């Protein structure tokens, strides 16, 4: 395993997710990211590992986490509504098909990172968790899907920034202080 290759593949996945989020029609309303949190001890809870990435945002709080019962199988289904949130000219059938295809592609990229590059042979037994940010009036709504690997977390972050952008536009929040 070359950690630099893992970072390269996660950067590729991050760009793929960002491109999908930008294609939703309102480029800044939604965002999606992928990143790796290294040096995570097995006993460290997921909330602490993720909120540690946001040292300046003390109001950032995650709610309860939920382990996905079927791991990657649940992940493939659960990320679908976050990949394409709205599509004005699509029927519900074509929107569902697009979501399924894109989630399949995301899982294909994850498989390559987890099984091929990190060598996790039983990737179907890997723990996958879903965490959501606590609802706050002027903060983005965030959903995280965390894949717990040996000594690290691979995280998919999906953000709905509509409330936060409204707070910035109205002057309630200074984006430079967040």
C-alpha cells in the first residue's frame, strides 16, 4: 500500500463527488467531498475524529451516529438522494436511474481504494457509519458516511448549504469567521 496512491484516489473521488454536486444546477447550494482522516485509533469515536477537522467552528456538533446494517450495500443505497438532489427536466424514473448509476460508480471507486490499494480483503465486512450534523438555523446540514478502516477513516461528506448561504447573504454570519 502506498499512502500517496490512496490519497490520489481519494482526491479523484472527491473531484467526482464535487462535480456531481455542482451539476445539481445551483453550484453553491450543495457540496460533496471525500477525505481521509489518518491516525484514528479504534477507540476514538467518529464524532470526535470528524469535528477535530473543524477547530474554528465550535458550534459544529454531530448528532447520533448509526452503523449501516449492510455496510457498503447500505451505503450505495443511502448516498443516492445526496448525489443528485434535484433535476428539473427529469422524470422520477430517470432521476432514480441516474442516482443508482452514480452511486454504483462511487462504490466502484471506494472498492478500488479499500480493497485494491489498502488491501482490505473483506471489504463487505468493513464498518460503515452515517452521522448527521445537529440542525442549527445558520449552519449547513451535513451528512457524513464514515468507513472505518485500520487506523483511519474514509469519509464522504454531503452538505446542504442553503441555510448557511442565506445567513451569509442576510449578514447574520460572516463567512470569514467560520
